C-alpha cells in the first residue's frame, strides 16, 4: 500500500457539539478551546495557568498535549467519516517559555495520505512568539468488514 496525497475533510468552525465530544477528557481538563477543525488547518488555545511546571513556566508536556490534540483532530477530519486515527509518533521542540496568558496552536498538514497523516503544530504565546514546534504522525485505520 502506498499513500496518496488527498484531502477528504474540509475546514469548519468548531461546533457546539464538540463540547459533548471533549467532556470528561484531557482536552477539557487542560482547558483547551477548539476554534477551528479541518484537515488543512486546526486551531485551538490553552491557558498557561493550571498547566505549568513548578518554576511557573508552561509545562512542555502541556504543549505536547495541545499539539497532539490539534494534530489528531485535523487527521480525523482528513480521514473522514467511518475511519479512525491514532497517533503513532509525536515530537516537539520547545523554543521559549510562556509564563501567563494563553497559547495558541495551529496544525497544518505535512502529508495527507491514505494510511497516514502528518502535521506540524506551531504553538505561540500571547505576543505571537513561537514557544513550541511539534510534529505528529497519525495512522488512518480503515474499518474491517
């Protein structure tokens, strides 16, 4: 099997129905707000407060949670209805620290194939400074008959 670059999902604004989807999940616990969900672009925010390490800086793991959330949702939009995605690799580089406010993550595709989807997720602080760059690859699972 080879991957073909195709896009099946379209960008849409996050709907109120998303609230039901994230209720009781890590997304809710981290305070992530989903602003836009689509295969070509997925955007969300997360507060720094409550997601810090002991020195008062945004925890690097929190940035990765935001990144993997956005990349996975984007990959799911790409996969389309009836398919599921699972993350198989995530990596992140932390560039600068955030101490307060909110951070914003934007996931954009690097590769959209039939069996895998890879995204770059850029996280920025309130001043637009890049705090983290992550890359996520998801496996697209096709239902078995």
